[in-house]
């Protein structure tokens, strides 16, 4: 598949993250690889506990290396972020690679004004005066759609609505025009109208600043609308990876089929929603073989003995499943035919 070879803006190669705990080793991420280019949105989807957020924190260098064993490579413009010293990583984090966190209220300090916190982010990587940094903060708040930005910059986080706090977090992430913007569940706990505004804002930021966006979300509708590529994760592994159109119109992995079947759609009856039976695996004691095999109705003998690799079959994109290309295509055709019949 294009993008896994050659130079990319961000390239993750064979990333594995293990956490040492009293109960044993948590295998949070296993052998994960993907790329991100400028002007591209990579949608990362999967159930809770699939390793999405841990992957983003590893990229940002926010995992405690005293308790986390991280192997593989995270290449940003050719530099392996995992090999940088803490001081070198601080020069990259927040400047070249920024992140919008899931809970803006927890990330904004309640005792400091919003504008001051953004100005502090400006001065963290720029030798400018407080007045210049404050002016930049107001400019960014205005750019992300905060009305009367000069006045609202002097407000505290509790005086902002949930959507406004998320906009402030986006402004903070943009202070140095980063090349990579990671958005970890940026619409969580927001109402539907505000969710749409935040998603539209992130997409506008991608176009205006030509950044690469890694969008982590449970909302397949948002991914279908905004992402150019999709990475489907489960049990800390990549189940499927490819262009957005192919994932939504020619999915190849049973887990991706399950996600799509359980997604409400306006073009079909609500009573045909099919949930995925069972629960995600324990990453402390993952099942042998394919992590999805305990919940997969297509499993056969090899599935509980070997873990399939992420490979590209003829005429398809990357996925990790032992089913043959012909069987996958036949199953997908059957699912499409059933939907048309309904």
C-alpha cells in the first residue's frame, strides 16, 4: 500500500507498548505500523481499550518510560522520536507535533485565565514578550471561532462552555503551526451541533495550515466524512488499514464488518443493527492467535494458534485476517446484497 514505504511526515513502524504492573504486563499496543502525510486525515477507530490513545501518547512522548516498555520506531520527518532525549523531545512536542486532548476541562488549569495558558504555550517555544504572546493568544482564539476573543481570553476555564473549551484547546495546539495534529476523541461529551462544529473546525485547520491530522474517534460517521485513510484497531493491533472509501465500501476484516453493521444509518431500518457479541480482550491476558477470534463467527483452526500479520492481498488494502481474499469479497458482497434487499 502506498505510504508505508518511503519518506512520510509521520511514520510509525512496528510500535509496541508494554506496561509493567503488579498483575503482569499489559500489552497495550502490538506491532503497529502506519503513516501520515501533510494535508491528510488519518481516522483511527476501534472500541475502548484497543490502543488508540496509548498510540497517540507514545507519539507525543507522554508515557512514563519507567513503567512503559516502548519498542519500534516513530519517525517524524525522518527523526525517530523514541531516540530523542527528553530535552530534544520537548522541542518537538507542542511545536511540531501537537495534541488536542479528550477532556479539555481536565487539561486547562482552573486557576489561570484561558488566554494566559495559551500565551504560556506560545512562550514555551518562542522567545517573545508577554504582550506578544498574549496578542497571539487572542488571535488564535479568534481564529477558532471564540466571539469577542480579546475579552474572553481573560476568562477562566469554568466560564467557557464545553465547546468553547475544546476550541481553546485547539487554539493552544496551533500556537506554533504544527506539522502533525493529533485529536484524541475531540468531540466527547459535546452535543451533536457542537460536535459538528468542532469536526468542521479541525478539518478547516488541516486545509488552512496543511497539517497532517490523526483523528481518534468512536464516531464512524465523522471518519467517513473527514478521513482520507482509516486505521481500524482492536486489542492493541491494526486489524485493517487503507483508504477511507475502501474501508467503508469494501471492508475486508470481520471486525470492521462488525463496526459497520453496528453503526446507525439513515438509509436502513434501525432494527437491522447488529452488535458485536462479547467484549474486547484483556490486554493483560490476551487470547492466543488473532485477538478478535473469541468474538469472530468466521474463525477457524489457525485463528486461535497464530496472529495474522497486516498484509495486502491481491485487489485489496491492508488487513490482518486469515480468510482468503475470495472469501472476504464474497462475504462483503453478501452483506451489501442483504442491505439492498432491506
